[in-house]
């Protein structure tokens, strides 16, 4: 679909076999739905929360592929995660028909966009399943072919420069994702990154 390609890579904190992070990259009728969840803490209980979120989002995508409302997705996740540890979640929807990206983030999930325009998404604190922010902000910005989207959990340090990604674009998005985790993943946390370009 218009040449958009995704790469993703993640690994658990040192000493754990399962990651508490989980992601979904799903092609839907209107374009793409991307989700990244970081379950509170680490290990199996964290994975249970993040995987539950993804299964809710996947079911939603199956039923609402042509018309996605990120606030509705969040509400469903919040209700569904009440009996879990909870998770922080980042959602992105690329509407290829209208050529618009939109995103909604609760908690510490980091979104970066490499584009001609600057995007400054407003972060909102909270834990899906336990406490949502008073105001949930949905950021929207136009999509142009060639835009790059990077979504990662807080297990990836934020001090890597965008230039690194631009100058290393000989790499595939998958190779770039793996390299970001290798070079900037904190050993003290689960670390996951998604790149779409
Ligand atoms: Mn984390």
C-alpha cells in the first residue's frame, strides 16, 4: 500500500524471558493501525497486560477497519485492562484515503516523526486500566510519502539523534529497528521500537 513498510524489534529486560512490551502493526481498510503497549513492571504479569491490550485493539481493528476512532480504542483498552497491572499505550492510525496520521498516547510511549513538518504530540500521563488523563489529546498531521514514524517504549533511550536515522537509511527499516535497540536499548527495561516509512 503506497510502499509503506514497517519494521519492529523488541527484547525483554536482562534476566527475563518474556517482554512486558507488545506491539501490533495491522493493515486495515483505511490504512494502518499501529499500537505499542508497555505493561507495568516486567515479566509475565506485564506481558499479560500489554497482550490483552493488543488483543482488544486487534478485535477493534477487525470490526472498524474503515473508521477508526482512537478515543474509542482507548476506552475499550481501559475497561479491558482493569483486572491487569495496566499498561501505557501508544496508538497511531494512518488514514491513507485522507492522507492523515493521527496518534493518541497515554503514559510514557515516545513518538517521533521525520517529516517536512514538525510534529509535537502532547504527552498525557496515566495508566490504561487504572487511571486515564483528564484530557485525552489526539494529534493529527498530514501524511506525505516518505514520512517516517518511530514509536518506542521508554526502554529505548531518547538521546539518539534523528540524523542517525537519516544518514543510516541504507538500512532497511527492520535493520534500523534492530540497531536502535542494540545501541539505545536500556538493559534495565524491556525495549521495543516500531519504524514505519
Ligand atoms: Mn518500560
